[in-house]
């Protein structure tokens, strides 16, 4: 997978990313709206990486390490994840992103999301891409909207009210 944007590049997550994943997934600010508890140990970071790597093996996609082109610094992850069923929809390719707080508000989420939507439709030949966010998380909803996904409905996920967005290939410019 060779995906780059103006400021970012993406690659598969590696075992060597475990310290960065631990930093990302242990920060309560990062996890505030995602319904996950912070992790606290390196073995948990390795489990996160293995779960993502299983997506690569099984579906040929997953969340990718997201790095700055200028210095190869790990800023988080972004990618498409296959979800069998969610929000009463089957065979979903979920757009997701998670960045360290020091990189928030710089447009990296939108830049990554737009590139991933284009990659999904153009290179992977997907017919539909979806994304969802806690309705109380306007920054994430803003990213979904900026990359062209359209609001469809709200639904409950793990006790949280979430907004569901999606785009069909026919609506991709």
C-alpha cells in the first residue's frame, strides 16, 4: 500500500509501533468519544496492533499508521476497517482515524479521511464507505462531512448515540 498526501503518508502498523499505540490508546482525551477504555500496558498495545493486522490478513485493509512526511513522526492511525454488521447494515467499510492530541486542529484528520475515501473508491473499487461518530464529537463529524460522507441516521453503539454517515461510489467525485 502506497498512500501519501501533501503532508502525510500511511503504512501498515508494525510491532515496533507498540510504544506509539500505547501512547495513543492510553490517552483519555483520545478515547473520550470512542467507547473504549484506555490501555495501560505494552501487551495491550501489541493486542491492538495484532487486531488491526488481522484485518490486513483477512480483508486486505485496516487502520494504518499515519506519519508526517516531513519527519516520519507517528501521529496516530487512519484507515478503512471492514465491519460485518453495524447500524443494521451489512458489509461495511468504516472510515476511522485517531490522532495524538498534539496533532489535533491541524487538518490532518480531514487530509487523511479524504485520501482514504479516494483510495477506497478508486483503488479498492469499494461501492460504499461509511463512518460514524458520537453525536457529542463535532470535530469527528466535521471530518466525515468534509470528506463527502452524508448523514443518514443516528443509532446506539455501546450505549452512545452515534451519527452515521456514508457515501456510495456513484456520489464520489
